[in-house]
């Protein structure tokens, strides 16, 4: 593995689960007529043969669908957004009766109530092998000239991570604007806009980040080099984003926890128009709808039609199977993994046992003297064991180290607040079984450590076997070099990809645990509000890592399509950890293909992948027809009239994707076409590690190239051996093309039916 150690910005608070509840936006107008209104996303046809030359003409067309009484009303405008690029339609606040009027108009396609998406929430450049004087950073000029659009909660413009020292002006194609006061925008932060009409029912709010999430993700993708970064004295070093010289365009779509669908579509619409090269979306619903009903997928398709790369968080709903969101094949779907840095706090017991855990808060004055140790659930109540708010009143925990259990929908830091409220001296937070060995470093409110489930069981056993159990916490600070990294985090959402099981997802995993990045305000109540960083965890953090890496590849290879960049990232990924052992998950067992996808990103190898699996936007149309979508549903995604009866539909497995996901009854054959982006004269031989119970035949088994960009096609036939795998529903393997210089690897997932 050629991971080195990265300088980026990666930190973890309480890895916020970005669960979008699919709830509908509550009405924000107050008139009697609209008190029972909802915001709807409405898709309509454009008139046959008519080209709109002005946005006003298009808006007039959309207005023609609205009930006349609504458009003549003096109250707040009911049409919230009219979309130009990402879909043919608009967002409007309507009552049920008004919606029925819209549905009766010629040209109406569909409507659905708006849903709410949620956030999927110094060292990583080095860990990923990015070095200032050599390799991808140097070859891509640190992402110079590339524009990354970030859809999130806004930005902290005066943070040093967004300094434009050494930055050129934005490229001439940039058409965006800055809604920050005065000179807050610069050559780094070239644009910042708010799209919060749905959330606030008002225009004009500045795109300032009020909670830190957007600042953190933006600086992870493209933060400038900042010396002396640290969090409460930990994880010290230089901070930098993945593409330190890339430009940033910020689109604020979240207000608090809520990120309304209509605002996200409006931001995507603007980003496409503004001329960004990469779009980063660390947001997601709680479960995946069909692609034709998924606004992120619809907007992303419009983006890739313009050559814009789109990276999205896979979700924080792991380790449950089928929990993944943002799984459209034209999106890079990113899971989360650990890095090799830990901020260690050890629980030391009176019997001499010691269990390493993690905590960002590391008080230097906490005594190493053993204190009385108590289990929070000793009264037999579940809420007490979970240290729920107000649950610890009945027992005296004053001056004691308190063992709390993770879970119950209670934030990890909140458990510590309850212990502190009743006078506890410290907290040991033990994982629940499902999270196993996946830990998070938090900014706790009292001396604390977060330990594994296995450690927690041993601490419980000690408490139960001792008359006077004692413990303390030893704060050991920042330790790098964890040889079991990268490992998949428990929260990282897993495949299979429910809307399209024949497309293997996630595509890739990247750093998403305990990530240090820019933060709007100090964590220690100091007055130094400029040089502030925080640690957070989530696929919200891994997504901007990959967005920044995509920007580097775009700078290094400006003519590569979004699919080519994605292929390069996937086929060059690592499947082994720093010990050269298979990447593990929260159980410390080898992670399966639905956790890792193609593997862990390796930026340097992605810059020179040898071969790529390219896909043009039109290639997705037969795939969408093959999913069984109607002409209307495919047209919503493709932004045009589609007749599947006139298109040669293909099965999912026939899309020219860099991985294989096969539902295997009778034998199946799929074709793939690879494009040579390596040496002109080169040859590749195929190596197959077949899934258990499956025979895999590749024809031809050698590929020969004599020029750059030459394309060659091969076929793969998957057949059962006997009854297939007798013990498992799924089996996995891989196929790789190997030359003297390159290895181009594609994972294989097989489901037996």
C-alpha cells in the first residue's frame, strides 16, 4: 500500500447521522388559504419544439401551470423556485385543491411533497499519500483552476483555511456570484449563495455557516495550507484540504438540521449554471427512493451531462445491509473509513487492566488516582444504563467514574452531560454490540473515554466481580500509525444498492472518522476565533475528501469525463490496510464488498490508472429503461422525452460500470469496454478471483493497445458451479487487468437466486 500520511482537515464530534426523515416541509405562510399548504416538487413537459431563450420565458411557462388565484394573490409568492438546468419544473407551495388544478393542466408530469435531507455527519493528506513536492499534488498543481461547489450549511469566510494566498483568479467560465458582505469572497472562496426560501420563507440571508458542518466539509475538500492546526491541543500539524489550490463555490441549503429538497435543487441548478467542475453533497435521505423520485440523482444527472463530477455521502445508517443512499450510477457514492491517527484516552481499572479508547477532550490536570467506579444501570433501568437526560437522579454518582452504554438515540456527549450533572468525576462510554470496535473522538464535557463493546463487557464484569471497583482515565494524546487502518466505520452505510441492485455500491471508501477540519468558533471558549478546527465523523467527512481528489484528477486530466474520473478512483483503490491485511469493519473481521465497494481511495494510483471504464450520459438511458422505468420516469431524469420502446434497453450489469453486481440463476454474460489512458503500447492479461460457487470466464483474456485512448471490449460470463455457494446468499471476488505497470481491479458481487 502506498498510503503515506496526509495533512488535510479531518475531525470528529459526534458523527452526526444524516437521517433525512422524508418529512414534509411545514407551511411557512400564515394566510388561511395556505395554512394547510405543502411545498411540492412539480415536473412538467416543455412545449414541443420550443426553445426558451430567456429564463423569464421559461418562468412564464411554469407560471401557466399555477392556479390563477394563486398567481394573482398579494401574499408571499407561492412559486418558490423555477428550475432551468436540473429538471423541467418548479417548486411551489400549494394546497391539495390547488395541486389538483395543476395536475389537470396539459404538460403536467408528476408532483411529490418536498422531503428534507440531513447532513451525513491535518493528517489525511499524508495518510492518502499526498506530498507537496511530488506525486499527484504536484502533477495536478494542487487542483489549481478547478472549481468545487459545496452544498451544505454555508461557510465561515474569514477562516484561514479559505485564504487566497497564492491563488489565481477564477477561470473565465465562472459565472457565479458572492452574497457575502464586502470583500469576504476572494480567489479561494469565489462564490457563496443562500438557497433557503423553503426553510425560511424569506430571501436575503447571507450564506454564513451557523453550526460548522459546511465549513468543515468545504475545508476538507479544498482548504488552504494552515500551520499550527489542532483541536484542544490534539492532532497538531499543518491542515490542508485535498485540493488546496482549487476554488470553492458555496451553496447554503441547510438551516439547522433541515436541508429542504427544493433548496437543494435550486442550488444544483445554480451550480450547473455557474460553471463548477465538481459538486460535493454530504446530505442524504433516510432511505433511497427510485432515481426518478430522487432529486439529488435527478440534479446530478443534469450535472454530469455538463461534464460536472458529483460526489455524495453514502449515508450514516450502517452497519445495516441495504442502508445506502445516493446510489445512482452517475454519482460517486462514498463510504467512511478510519485513518491511522487516534486521540487516545485509556480506561485503567483497579485490577490493572487497561483499555484504550478515544476522546478529544484531554484535561492535563485529571488525577491518575483510582476513583470509585460505578455502572450507570445498576438500578436495572435501561434509561439509566444509557445515561439518558435526568436518569441518574436516584443513585449517588458524585466523585465517581461512571460506565455508560452507547445508544438509545442519545448523543454521546449528552451522556457525559448527564454524568456531570449528577456530580460524576468521569465517564467511560462503552459501545453497543452493533458498533463493535468503531470509536469516535468527541469533545466531551468532562474527563471521558469511548471504548469498544468488548472492552465494555470486561469493565462490566470487573464491576460485578469486585466489592469496591475503581478506575481512572489516562490521557495519552495523539498517536499515529494504527496499523489496522483504514477500517470501515460502523456507521458507514452498506449496500446492496436497493434502487438498482445490479450496480455495486458504495463505489469507494475514504477518510471519515475523527477528521480535523476548519470550524467557525473555538471549542474552549477562547477569544481566538480565527484558527479554529474541530474533529467530526461521518460520510459527510469522507465525501469531500473524494470531491477534492476528483478535483485533483480533473486538474491533472482536464479532458476526462466524470465517469472516467470515477473509474480511475475505483479501479486503483486499495483493499489492504497498513499491515497488508484485508480491510476490516467494526467487528475487526474482513469487511465485505457492500461495506468497502471497490476499496479505499489511493489518489496517486488514481492519477495513472492505465485503463478506464468510460460512460457517456446517453449510455444511462438504456440502463434506466432496463430498470423498468416508464418513458415518463426516464424522461424526468434525462430532461427530455424518452421512448424506451425505441431504445435498446439493457440489464443493469451491461452498463459499462467499473464493478460487477450479478444476480445469478442461469448463466449471464456482460460486456465491458475499457479505454487506454496509459502507455500507448501496452498489453494486459486478466486475472480472476472467482466468487465461491461461481465460474467466471473472460473473453478475450488478453488486451493489446497500440495508441492512447484506444478502446477494447471484453465479455464476462458468470455461471453457477453446482448449486453455487451453499452457505451464503452472496459471494464476492474480483477481476483485474494487469500490465507491466498497472493493475485495473473490478470487484464482483454475486447474489444466488
